[in-house]
């Protein structure tokens, strides 16, 4: 009523919006019955309300519409061109959308904005139905035009003198609000049949807007038009396009009258004229969604694959070319210079890296759909920049101090800088495409791939031979990093083709492997000079990674006999040579170890030459651990400060290398693991002997336990039972209660990490099948329950807890018979066997610890432990066991219900509901007859009458959906009653 009288319209609209916000998604001060009733009442009113809002918006639009006064449009602005009328299929609709936008006074603008805000909120919860009428949609679109009309701004500045015309910015806001309404409707995924034509109409009207936004005329380029529009309007519009492509494209594409290809052309214009980087990223996301849609469509419809591709081929090739141009300084220097390449974001990449990565993802997706086109577009561009790079040799002159690049003119240096940056990006692009040359298409695309790999091998060797990374240049701060980057990227791109090389090797190893051998040997010649502590780390690491890939993925038989590789062996085992930086040292050692340990592909066991390789591996490890093994003799003596630091460095360097070697072969054949353990045996025994000496240095213990954890995960079979027992016994003896307390309480995060790793090792042990490690169970459980648990139970910090509970879960899950012995035979003889229970006290203590953990605020621990209990129930029927049923079941249910009532772990509502059902369903009778009345009786803050109502409303359902609904109703209403009772004034008489 307020809305219908003109004076109070704004007030009425504000109240309507408040009603929608408050009552459609009410808070907890209502009981469930009332919530359901309100929703029904609101839905009954929806049609009236929408009618009213439509009326308001239409009348304001018509009142201010300036049809009579405008001269007929001049022939140049014939916007209602062919595409449009074909879109809307009715000249009248096209004409309607071409009326100039009315000029509103301030009050009308305010009323319209309120009405649109109302609609946006209503759309967020009402179902799509006939009450959303075509006239309402058309009206909303009229207002959406406010955002994309640049003339509006100019007109208001011309009429600046008249007070009541609204400024351009205010009117832009109407456009934004209208787009919000449209996006609310768009984001609904399930669309009733009768609503589909409305959708079609919505899209047609939006594309009218898109066309308007991207229309080029003499005065404006598209980009300058987009820059004039409000940023948030563009954001809303991009959201709309994203929803269209992700949710509705598959629906709409089947309408023959919908011009998808024209839509893509408009989207293309819109994407490549975005005024901001963020806007461009968002549009690239839309293209990625479209390419994913196309890829999955083609995979599901192999029959007319060609037809689908032909329809979109031109659009995709255009997109590819444009995205490639956008990452090149040659075409897009001004924009690319603005990107920041220094600061890292949350994903550890700079703005420039993110820009490049997103662009390359689009390139890769097009490559997947149109491999030949994509390759023939990309390779020539790469080739051009390679020519420049390979041509640098003629400008290298030898000066007194070394080599110098004789290019000094400022303009030439700038052009070289741009070309090198582009080459680096294009090398990344070529590497990203490596996966599209292997597998089934290996033979078909062999020649393209061979061309690429030959170029890459040539480029890497060239870089290493003329040592471009050490060259003096006219602008060292710019060109030197450029040259290093190109060299590193060429190695990385070659590394990406390791799988292709491996496939090439398996195809040709029998007949004529000459070509393959020369590729690999040349690559190694490019790598070896770079493995030196004098080379910049970026380049050194790229070379190491490539070496690892050749040794691990390709594994050619002849690797060990290549002089370049033997050179690396000698360098690494020579103690006088300067050690490489840690990361590089670890990688090179991994590569050398893998050369000796990994079985050669394509060869039978008899030709693997294990004996020779085993001897070589032993001497490699022996050389790498020489200093470390000497520590054993003097570890027992007290050490001076300086000595201690040196010792720590040796331990750190040796263990990081050994740990990495074990990790890299942990998934390999038994033979490789045997050889590895034989070579390591002495170092492992040294580590165990050193462990007690360093128990108070948590940084050293941390590294030692990491090493042992890796050993247990990868080589426990090879270590054998007696030695494994010795290790575990040593650890159990060392980690006394005092030591644990010192680690957890006083040494901060390193101390906690040490204990966590120790628990992880025990997790591996208790999971081992068979009887071997069963004797350790009692001491493992007592360590957990009597030593670790008391220290951490009372602490609020989550350290160590997650690992401890995982260990307890593994103890139960993998050693169920340690607690429940019942044999199948016994149960058959006696019908229902009275199950035998052993180690009852330990079982109860573990369960109690789980129960305690549900009373603590840490939501991750809560979720993990609830999952463990549920798993034990599915796998081993935990809740059905007598001890659980009789002594613990309802304590757990009680704790879970209390958690729901306190709303402390609201994110887990659903999981808690299901667990409660699984527990209660073991004994429904007990739940309804004893537990529920008791639970209600013990609830404070509600009177007996309210308790009765709560009990009555909890129906005795036994199926999961109804039961969880009842639980949530009980919790909601209990909170509601407490709220009501708390807010009564003191001394109120309750009836």
C-alpha cells in the first residue's frame, strides 16, 4: 500500500527489500514451523510484488521517455541493422531498444535504484517461474542500458545548469543494479522448460547491449568506449558473459536462431579491448570455459566432430593469434611493460608470470582442438626470434677481460631486449605444448616434434658454447638477465619433451638409434659446462632438472658411457672441487644415482648389468658420505661450538642428498631398492648411532627423523626386521616423557615437527601387515596414551594432535584383532557370539581421547576425528561393538548434539548430523525411550512445557533424511526457546 501512493513509494520499497532480506532467510529467533510458514506466505505474494515493481519501473521509463522530441535517427546510426533484427526476430522489439535513454530527475532515479535493489534480492531466492514476466525482463534491460551509454554522460554535462538532471555517474549506477538483477537470474542452473524462451529473450537483449558496447564508430575506438564506462558495470557485464558460457551455452547453442559465431565475434572484440589487466584476465577465463565446453562436446560426439570444429575454426585461429600477439613485446610492449615482475602473489608468481601462464593455457587448449593450425601459427614466430638469438654470435668480440656483445646503440639494445623477452615466452609456449605430441599421435606428429626438439638441442648447445650467460653487454642490468633467462627457458622447454624422447627411444632402440643418440649426446654437451658453482643459480637449476629428466624419464643405456656424464661423476665425487649450492647438489646426485639404479627400458633382466652398476653405486654413495661416516668415531665426545656447527652442516648436506635418493627410487623395482639399501647401509647405521648424541638439537633430530621416515616408507622390506626393530626400540627409548615434553613445550615448531615425524614413522610401522611388528603395539599405544597425549590434551594449539590421532586410528584400523578376537568359528557355534574383548582399558582410553577432541575448538581436528570414527564403523562396525554400545554410544551422541546447539562447528553440520544418525541407528529404541528424554531433561534455559514440545516435534523416524531433519529442527528450536527465555524481563511469570 505504501508503494502505491506516490509520496511514500521510497519508504515502501525500502520496507519491501527489508522484508525480503529478513523473512526469506530468517535468523535463528524463529522456530522451524514459523520459518516454513513465512516462506509459503512470501511465495504467495511474489506475483503481486513483481507486478508492482514492474509497474513502477515502466511508468518512470515511459514518463521520462523522450520519443516525441527526438529527430528521426540519421542514416549513419542505423543500429537496428541486420544482426539485431535477426536476433530479436521482431522489428518492434529492435525499435524499442533503440529509443534514446530518458533523462531522469533525482527522485525518479532514487526510486528506480530502490526498485532494482529489491528485485535483485527477490531474485536471489524465488524460483524461476511464470511470475517473472517478459515485460519485467524487458524493463530491466532498458535500465541495463544506462550503464553502456556514453552519451548520457555528455548530455548531463551539457545541461549542467539545470539542477535536477542526474549526473552520469548516478545513472551508471542504475545500469549496474540492473545487471545485478540479470546476473541473479542467470546464476540459477536448473531452468524449467517454460522458462527457456525467457532466457533466450534475455540473451538476445544482452547481446544487443554487447553490440552497443563494442560498436566502433569514427569518433571512438572500442577501447576508448570501454574506458568511459563504469568499472563495476564492466565487471557485472563480464560476470554475465561468464555465467552465460558456463551455465547456459549448452542449452542455447541448440536453438538454430541463436547466432553463436556472431556472439563469439562480439566477445572477441570485448576481450581484446578491455581497459584493465584484471578485465582481460576475466575474459580469458570465459574463453577457457568455452574451450573446455567445446573439448568435452567433441569428445562426447565423435561422429560430427569435424562439423563442430569447422563451425568454430576461424574463431579459434583468430583467438590463438591474438593471444600470442598479446604476450609479445613486439606487438604489445606498452601494456606488458606495466606488468610487475618483482612481487609474488599468494600463488608464488608475479603479475607477469600469471599473465603469461593464463595466456599459454588458452594457447594449449586451442592446440588440443586444432593441433596443426596451432603449430603452424606458433612455430614461425618462434623461428623469427630464434634467428635473432642465434645471430648474436657475429656480434661477440673478444676483449681483454673476456667476451663482449658488440651491440651498443640504444635502439638496437631495446629491440634486442624485446626480442629476447619474446623468445623466452615462446619457448615456454613450445614447452607447454609437448604433451600434444606423445601417446597415440606420436607417429602422426613425429616430424613437427622432431623439428622442435632439434631446434631446442641446437639452441641450448649454442648458449652453453658461446657462454652467453657470462658475456659483457652495453646494458648489463637488462640484457644479462634476458640472456640467462632465454638459456634457462630453452633447457626447460627441452626438458618438457623428455616423455617424447622416451617414446622415440622405445620406437627406434632396435633398428637405427643414431638420430636419437646424437640428440641425447648433444643435449648432455649443453648441460655439462653449466654444472658448476660459478654459473647463475637459475641456469644451473634448469640444467640439473634436464639432467634428472634424461636419467629418470628417458633412461638410455648409453648414458653412463658418455664422456660428459663421466665428467659430472668425477666432479661430484671429487672432494677438492667446490660443492654446488644445496638444491643443485641434491638434483645432480639424484640424476647420477638414477643412472645406476633405474632399470633400462626395452631390455630383459639378463642384460641389465646389475653387478657392475651395483659396484659403481656403492662407490658413488661412499664418496658422497665420506665425511659423514667419519663423524661416528668422535660423535660421543663433547664438541666445541665451532665444531658443532661444522658437524651440523655435514649432517644436513649428506642427509638431504641421501633422503632424496631414497625418495626417488621408492616406487621402483625390488632390484633397484636392494642395490640402493646395500650402498646406504653403513650410513643408516651411522645415523642411528649419532641419533642419541643429538637428541637435544631439535634441528638435527628433525633432519634425521625425516631421513628415517623416508627409509621406512621406501626401503622397510630391504632393511629387514631385526634392524627395523633396533631402530624403533632406539627411538622409543630416546623419546622419554621428559624428552617429549621438552620437544613439544619448549622447542617451538621444530620440536613439534620432530615429534610429528616420529609419530609418522610409527604410523608406517603399525600399518605393516603380518605379525612381524605386532609385538610393538603395546609400547606404541602406551607411548601415545601415557606420554604424548597428556602433554598435548590440554594445549589449545593443534600441533602434534592430528598426527597422534591418525596414529591411534591406524592402530585400531589395522590391528582390530588386537582388541576384538572373535573367531568366525565361535560365532557360528554359539549363534550370536559374545565377542571377546582384549586390552579393554587401552581401547577405552583411546575412545575417550577421541571424545575429548570433539570438545575442543579446532575444527580440522574435529572433522578428521569424526571421519576416523565413521570409517571404523563402516569397516569394522565400531558402533555395534558391545563395549561401545553399552558404555560410550550415548556419550558421543550427547557431545555431538551439544556441539550443534553451541554452533561452534557450524561448517560441519551435515557431517555431524549423519554421524549422529549412524550412532543412534545402532539402538533406536534406546535413543527414543531413554536418551532423548534424558537429553531434554538435562537442557537448561528451557521450561518443561517447551521441553515437551521439543520432544513431541522429534518424530520417531528411522530413515536418514527425516532423522537429520529432526535433529536440525530440535537444535534450531532449542536455541530459539533459549533466546526467547533470555530476553524476558526478570520476574516474568511463565505460563
